[in-house]
């Protein structure tokens, strides 16, 4: 029973970490969009076509793009930890029910 309690605590932590990672990703995207808008208004993102403008933006705002990528990677890992914690709780719950496949 103590192991189930520990698993539930791990699940709680994983849920919180997943939420925090999702919020961090949203904030990174917002920061990128804001920086891109400022650069466009300032005339810093120019080019003959859309492809050149995108390339200029990626170069100019590389740190913002990197922050978004890192936030997305962190969210992927947080989701993986959440899934593992869920499976752990489900497995222990099934064992607690006598292995009948029932989940608490």
C-alpha cells in the first residue's frame, strides 16, 4: 500500500511538471511572436519573398526560436514522465485489486 501511495505522489508531481512545461511552452511562443512582431514593425524582417523573410526572422530571433524548441522538448519529456507515472499507478492499482485488471 505504501508503494501505491508513493506512486500517487509521483503522479501528482508529474501532473504538476507537465502543466508547468505546457505553460513554459506557451510563454516561449508568446515571447517569440511578440519579438517577431516588434522586428517586423521596426523593419528588421525584410526580404524579396516569404522564404527570405522567414530566414531573416530565424536568424534575427534565433534565441527565441531556440527557447521554443527547448520548451517543446521539455514538454515531451514531462508528458513521458506523466505517462510512466500513470502506468505505475494503474499497475499497482490492478495488483491491489487482486490482479483482476480492475483499476481503482
